[in-house]
């Protein structure tokens, strides 16, 4: 069930494209997805959805503004006729790149590396390694709809774009708010290359993976179709494996069941990064684990000004997670350099 209450906006704490963060008069906090409900001002009465906070889920203690009662109408021009959040009261004609830049033939990835992640936090580590090792590469972030849907909600993406570690963002499926919108992940890969000019694509859901104690009950299984799509389009699929020596849950220690299960469903071969000096792990065929040396992730993230945590843990608290993710970035950098030196 859902829970909605009314509240008064005390102040706007912060804002950026697509997002406002609010202090409410009752002491609560909320965020506004301005592409869906428009902006608010201090003194406005709003309806907020408190469900996730009530359930103590991973929204960080923020309610979500559902509507601004101080506004009787909202008319924001759309960008096309492709609806996202379809058949809900918040559906919006956000459009899609496929509408205004159609192509009969999808772009061939032509060996471009596609790094597929199962957690949003891995995006920051991979992007940082790429910036360090192949700084001239144009990196795209393709955000799936397996976690949070609005890209504006991600502080990590905002930081990576501000630091120019990500050149272009694409939101696929019902995810929205990227520089480019796409209907699905395969089309998003095409859009990232054909319109975004990407040399490397990082595919990852937004914040908030859905997981259960059941092996198949996680949105991280989207890694499998993303790997298959990348390979089918001629890309080099690289999986950022989820590992941990610090997670309290046995299913996530060592190689997480998220990665192990997803690889079982990926029919086309991917390489999986493994950091030298860390415990080995077994992966199913046709995939291959490749061991590489990795930089000191804590120092790299600090130098680039990119704070990254996973489940509240930083590189010092869970070095295995960060090292394994960095290995995927190293492999992507290596693949990009190899491709760049091949005569055309």
C-alpha cells in the first residue's frame, strides 16, 4: 500500500536539472522530480509519498513530492510521443531519440567496450579508472530502469558529469532524464554510439537495486540481456563483478549471487574483471575471468573528487568490491586502447 500526506515547503535546500530537494515545515525532507510535477516554492502545500521512508527503504530519508496543491494546472511541453511511466498518473511524453533521429540500421559498436554493472555505485569506479587510464575516451552512461527511474536523483551521476568523467547520459526503458532518451537497452547502446559519439559505454541501473534472498529475485539479472545486446551489436562486453569481503550477507561475500546468477543467463561471452592479488572466483562458461592489476581506488577517487560508497561502505571498508570493479575499468581501458591502435 502507499501512503500520502500533505506538507508545507519550508525551503528549497538544493536544486539541479530535474530535481529539487526540500525542507518541509514538519521537519521532514522531500525531493521533487520537476520533469513530472514542475517546481515548487517555499510556502507551497504539497502532497508527498512517504511510503519508502515509512518502510525504511533506501531513499535516504526523503519523501517524494507527488503534486503541488498550490498549482492547479501544469503544462510542460513534451519532446515527442513516446511516454515513460506509461499508464500511470505521472506518465510524461519525454520522447525518445529514436523518434527524432531514426535509423534503419543500428550503429555497429565495432569492438567498443561496454562495461555492464549490477550496482549503480560501480559506475563511479569504472568511470574514474577510465578517466585515469584513457582520459581522451568519450564515455557514455546508459542508465537502465532496474533501480531508480529518474537520473536526476543520482548525486554520483551529477558529480561524474560535473567532473567531465561522463560525456553523455542515456536513459533507457522507463528511466528518464538523460541527455538522450531511449526505448530500451539495445537501442540505448545504438543511441550512445550513433548520437552520443561514445568510445566506451557503461551500462548500470540507477540507485537502488532490487534484491531478495531468492537467486532470481533481483533486478541485477538485467546484466545478462545487456551483455547479450552488447555482443550482438559488435561490442566487447565486460562485466563488473560484484564481490565483497565485508558484506554481512553470505550470498554477497566473495562473488555475489547477483553476478553469478546473471552470468548463467548471458548466452554470449563476456570477460569479467578480476583484480590481481584478490581471491579467485569461478564463473560459468562461455565467460572468462581476466586478472589485471588495478590502481589504488581510494587514492584515485580522492584525486578525482568522486566520493563512492556501496551499501554505506567506502574503499577502505570494502576494498575487494572496489578492486574488482576497478578491474572492469582497466579491461575497458585496455580494449579501448587496442581498438584505437587498429588501422581503419
